[in-house]
C-alpha cells in the first residue's frame, strides 16, 4: 500500500511500475500496463510513479509559465530598454526635447500596456518581473543624467534618488544572502515611478521660454517632489518587508516576487 507524501502526491509502492490514479480523493492501484477497477473515463489526475524514484508525470499538470521568455510583455519590455540610449542621444546630442518627451510618453504607455497584456493573456514570467522594473529604473537614471547635465535639475536631487537605489541594492544583497529573490513591487513604489516619469518630461518642456513652459515647469516640479517622497517611502516599506522576511521566513510566499502564482 503506498503511503501519502502530501495532498495530490504519492510515494511509489513496493512494485516497480505501479500506477496510481487519484480520483476524488481515492486512489486505485494497478500493475504497469493495466489499471485496477478504474473506469474508462478518468476524472482527475493520472500520476505514474516508479518505485525507488521521485520522478512523477502528471497528465494535466500546468506548465511552468513563470519560466517563459518569448512573450509579448517581455518583447515590449526589451523594446523599452532599447529606447534608453536613443533617449540619451536625443537629450544630450541634438537637444531634441520634443522627440525625447515623445519617447518617454511611449515608454510610459508601454509600461502600462505590458502589464495589461501579461494579466489578460496570462503571460506573467520571472523574466518580466525583472525587465519591467529594470526598464523603469534605467529611464529614470537616463532622464536624471540628461536633466542634471543640462542644469535643469540640481545634482543634489540626483544624489537623493541614487542613494535610494543604493540602499535597496544593499537590502537585495542581504535577501540573496539568505536565499531569497527580490520582493514584490509595492503600489507606493509604482506610484512613485509614475510620478517621476510624469515629472521629467514636463521639466524638459519647462526648459524653454513662454507661459506654457512655465506651467509645465511648475507641474513638473510638483510631480518631482511628490515622486521623490513616495520613492523613499516605498524604500522604507521594502526595507521593513525585508527585515520581517529575514527574521520570520514563514511569510515568504506573501512577500517574494518569485512566489508561486
């Protein structure tokens, strides 16, 4: 008689080739090549386990969707990443602020679009969880460099935002030392990113003469101040989650970015 390992799983019986059929909580055993008194139409899972081996095949087990690479959201994220050097060239080369702002707008819309597609088409993946925030951070870094080099924003603001990334980088190293991956992105962090992505194009447009430029500059600085505050608030929340996770690993599934589902 096989003994249960966990719900939905069994150790193999004493004979090699034993077939276990789990149906409605009951198991029917038979020799390899035949099934005991199981009906022709099997409702449930067909699991084949060989004695002395942990290998198990499930006829209708879901595929590991988290490990997928070739998905539409991932392609959109890669395209966003490719736009970062183009943006820097537009800002620091010909000073084509209009095209640079248009590129930032497209990048922001694609950030929203890849999330919608990932949820609607069930195309979430671990790679996407890495590419999406990486693209956001690179656009923020590139925009900060462009704004600071052109003296549109002070360098101390760049230092405040970079310091936040360094703090979170140290926290991530601590998590990895304890065997954990990155935590889930919080709503506060996503809101902060959106505020900064709104602020930077407006600051570029505000670096010109005229009333529209003045309005853009005022609104841009409002978004920049709120975005910076929320950016650090999100960092504090992230550090608190990391502290709780390291001290109490039992909450891993709720906080980890690579948690199942």
